[in-house]
C-alpha cells in the first residue's frame, strides 16, 4: 500500500518506516555517531537533555543486547549489526524533582536519530519488547535511569529471509490515520 501525504514534508519523514528485514552488512561507527549527534540536538524540557544512549556494535555487546530482547523480537533483530539503547533520566539535574517529561524528551531524541539514519541510507526499528530487569542488570543501568527502548540499526535486508510468513507479510510501511483523525481545534 502506498502512503499518501496531504502536504509536502521532508523526504526523511516520508521514507522512514520500521523494517524488520536487516542485512547483516556492517554499519560504520561514524554513521551511528552522526545519528547520536542528531539526537543530541533534540529539544528538551529546561534543556535537561535527559537521555543517555548505549551503543552496541562489537560482537560481545551485540550478543548482550540480543540476550535481553524478547523472543518475538529476536526472530528478526538478531541480524541487525548495531543497536542503540535509549535511556531517560528520571529526575531533573536542575533541582532533583521527578522529570515527568524525560521519556517525551528521549522519544524526541529517538525521532531525530531515526531521521538521520534515514538520511544516511540506514534503517531503524525501535523495540519496547525487552526484559527490563535483565536489561538493567546486564547493561549496568544506574537506578536514576530507565531503559525505554532498544533500537536495531542497519541496512535493509531481504524480507524473504525473515523467519516466518507473518513477519514477511508485515514487512511494509505502516498505514497512518487520516490527518483529521489525529487533532482537534480549540478543545477536545
């Protein structure tokens, strides 16, 4: 199904989606660092920049990340040659209060990261399907941070190499709600 756009928007947004078919071709560390640079410039509440990223691209680190993923994600994510884990700091550095907006801010940084990946010809797929307690232990995550997503990064592979028919059938850009269905004017 072809995506339909009501307005002319940047190509990186038009072309970005979350494939599961990864090639096992290596990704340059410089490309991943450029993606993190893009994420670094995301806006945040009080300019706190409450995100932290764990980059995994060496074999031992890749195996560690794979070990914390739920089985349904491992079916396809095991082929990804790199991962970035996204964490959000729970409290403000400014005054120690709970930072209600930290996940929102980290999500914005993820959006910037994904668009820079698209610009560089890479694909990304963010996952919430990971074992939280095991991840905290194995990734040595401090208590003041929460792991909110693990992002598989790589180059687009062949969907015919996906493990199941169901995965192969889903391997298309997702549909979107109509523009008029996602906003109201004035009041809800």
